[in-house]
C-alpha cells in the first residue's frame, strides 16, 4: 500500500482526534496519508485518485458520504465506528488501533455492495423537460412529501411497464445496504448485503399498492411526481432537492460499487443485525 486517506465526521471532536492518531500510525508505516473532514466532499474527491484505502471515521452517515466521494474510483473503505448503530462500519476505535498495521500490510478481504444511480428530469417553467441531473447513492433514493403533511401521487413504471400510481407519503427505492435503513423502518424486508436486487417500497400508502417489491438488478424504475404542493428528492438522506409536479426520475443500479475492507467473516452480518436491531428497538 502506497497511499491512504481518512475522511472523518466533521462535527465529532473524537473523530478528528482519532483521524490524527491513525494518520500518524499510517505515516510511520511509510504510507503516504491525507485527511479531510466529511463536510468537504469536493476537496476529498480531488484527493481520491491514486489512493489505495480510505478510512471512514464516524458512523454510517460518514460512510455514505465516503461512498459517494470515491465514485468512480474503486477504492476500498474501512469503516471505523464512533456513531450509535454502525450497520456498515467494521471496527471500533480500539480495534482500528490494533488491526491497522495488518490491514496496511494486506490483511482482510473486500466486500462489494451495489449502489443506485438516479437521474432527475425536472420540468422547467415553460413546461419542457430540462437537462437531467445524475446522483449516486449507497442506501436509497426517496421521493417524498415536503413540509405539508399531505400525500403525493407517484406513478411507478418498471422497465417501461406501468406498475401503479402510489397515493402516499412517498416511495423508497433502496439497495441491500439501504434495506436496513429507512425502508426497514417502514416495514420493508432485509436483503443480504451482497444482493444486487432493488427494493421498491411505498411510504404510508393510502388506498394503493402497499407491498414492497424486490426487483432484479437490471430493473429500471421510473417515478413521476404529481402534486399541488412541494415534494422532495432525497439521496441517502444527505442530498435533498425540491421536486415539483411533472418532475420525473429514473433509478437503476449504478455502474459503480462501494467496496469495503472487512476483517469479520461474511456471516457475521447476521449476528450484527440481531444486535443492532435489538438496540434500535430499545
């Protein structure tokens, strides 16, 4: 390994301190290292090329930012948990201090996780379709109501075949990683982490299709918004954009994957899942 990076939670003093400590350890191993707070995504993105490993210090939110920052480079991410749940993180701070030398020497294995690509086709004031904007996310894409507590109408088309029009608080399109997030909170199923399937889940539907759908990796989901008040597009709960009636989105599996450096065996996900869900319930 020649070059490593660190992205740390920008509001946690403990994350900044640990980043400095681990940067010193990496440098002492004769590995070039850079460090950046998670709030400075553009700066971090410019540092990624040529990086062999990125340490994400914080919680799941920091990992979500890091996964978007590394696109399109296939750089592995090592998640170090200083948050509450840490579904995606791999090590505690103490474990990171202990295991870092071995990981820099090549220990561990790489887990690949599917991401989503969403194209937003906004309607201009003249009523024409504007140029698309493209985003990538590791967890989910959510089309939901805005501040007004009223349902929106979302027409769902799968592979050019109309499915239904949801009358609901919104619609979630999630990856396997996102299946343990917002989708799970709405009663959606949990997919195994390496699954490339896509989840389609309505949020509080009213007199419309209420079941979650598990779609194949090649599926293309088109969502059309109809509302007389503002709606919102949210990518990973971190990129938020206003939607208006007539706006259209296309969601599909991203050509890019998130890659995680792991030390635990793959089946440890199920042990961690029961522990995290128990914590979440109580």
